[in-house]
């Protein structure tokens, strides 16, 4: 959980320092409006970091990882079936 929080803090810092001028230019927003965008991004990042930690405590980590792997496998199978040409 600590590693996830550290990565979230680093992510928010990168967005604030490097991407801030590009976001501001892309949205044609003032500095006050960009502050709201950054706050919303920070809140969303914190919520998404806490969610897997909470689920792994409520369930077991093994069940959570199996569920994640099953979803990933289903997505990959769906993408493969779309990418393959259909016989005529």
C-alpha cells in the first residue's frame, strides 16, 4: 500500500509540474481553473490507490489477483477475436 501511495504522489507531482502548461493550453483555462482540474485528479488518484488495498483486506489477496487475471484473460480473448479476420 505504501508503494502505491508513493507512486500516486509521484504521478500527481509529474502532472502538476510537467503537464500543467500543456493541460492549461489544451483547455484554454486560467490558473484557477487548472487548480480545480489538479484537485480532481488528485482525489481520483487517491481513491483508485485505496480501492485495491481495501479489497485485498476484505477478501484475500489471492482471490483478488485471480479475479484480476481472469478479467485480463477475457479482455485479451475478446481483442484477439476482433483482430482476427473472419472467413468468407
